[in-house]
C-alpha cells in the first residue's frame, strides 16, 4: 500500500481496466488513500499474466491492487487476498462480487498460507519484514518452484548496501540476498521501486 496511492490515479495517463476503476471508486468512496500506485498496478497486471495456478496478496485495502492482478490473470487462475480490516475486506469483496475465482479473507496477513502455495505472491500488507513486528514471509513454503514474489513501496537504491533513513536497509537486503530467490529491484518512478524475486526451480539451481 502506498501513501496517497489513491490520489495518484488523478494524474494517471490512459484508461484503466474496468475492475480497477470499480475498486478505485470504492477506495475513494470510503476515504481509503493507501491504494497501490498506477505504476505498481501495471507491474502486477503484467506479472499476473504469467501465473497458471494461484495468485496471493497481503493487504487488500479496497481492492485496487487485487483488481490489477485479476484484470491481468488468465482464465482459471485463482486469486486470494487478505485484509486485516473487516470493513475494507467487505468493501473489496463487494467489488469482486460476480468475479469468479477471487477470494478476500479477513484477518492477519499470515492467513495467506491457508491457500498457498502461489505462482505469484504480492506482499503489500504484511510479510515484507520492514517492521520489527512483521517477520518476512517464508517464500520457501508459500511459493511454487519458479514462483514470483513482489514487494513494493521501496525508495530506489542509489548505492550498495542499500540504505534507508541513514541505516542499512536490512529488509531489502533480506530479499535481494535470499538464498531461495533470484531478486532484482525495479525502479517504477523517480521515488518508487519494487523488488521482484523468483524462487529457484530446485535447491541446487
């Protein structure tokens, strides 16, 4: 989730997928400002097209990121998202009413493990390891071999090791150096980056 992410769509160029438009309208109606930004949404849209089984997401919000994923996913792909706030979870479920294969769970982000493993896992509302009370998700258990994990809302790195607020960014290093992943940082906008990691096909890969 991005601060002022909902407002970022005011200046977004080009048309939006209809489902994204519905989720965005719901976010605005409920005063929810932390939707994923358009740049992040377009990345999710592209990555969802490569999934063949199940896509997971933590931090549904009002469903904007999930709508990007659902709009990009192919036929038969299941989508599961977890939102800790019951009101927002209900709002998101209403956005996807009538859209087969989309499930919104209410609760802590760790509920995402109930439906895994995933071909694509978006850690947007828990599991990134950015905070002391938020341990990194176990991608060895949550991802299929060859599966992809996405982590957003990073400031683009300008050196090595990456630094955030004057300190070495341990959360970012965790993912960039994760032994089960091949991870890259993608700059999506001047002040926005995402990490995209793919799980090795085998332990010796």
